[in-house]
C-alpha cells in the first residue's frame, strides 16, 4: 500500500527535524497552508482536527507549492532552504532520503 502524500511529507520531517515544510494547497476549491514539522501536520488557515487519523492534507488536495524552511520556524522571518517546489520537485527530495 502506497503512503499518502501527507504521510510521506510527515515522514520526511521525522527524518529531517531541522526542517519545517510549508505546503500551499487547494482543498475543495479553497487555498490553505499547512505546516508539517516532526511528523505532524497543522493547517495555518483552518481548524485542525484533534484526531491524528483525520488527514490535514487529503489525497485529493492539489499541491500548489512546497517551501522547505529551517527550524525554528519564525513566520515573521522565515529562513528558507528552498521555496516554491512543485510536488514533482519534492518527490525527488523524498527519494533522496528514502521516502
């Protein structure tokens, strides 16, 4: 069984705890931004369910871009590692770390 996009991104942040992923997505025709850090996802624009089994990043979400940001994340002054990655670009990064 193939892992969902959200689970793969969460696994990446477990392997790379020095990074925060900021994922800009479209869910149900609405834009959202999701922060993923140390294996956990949280919406920065909508309520996030308390149940970890309810995905913050659904499989049918359209990924607009992914930013890799150095931890600790300061929203007022983020330290970008890479900005504006497409899902295809991020898949290459995931493969490099074995995800």
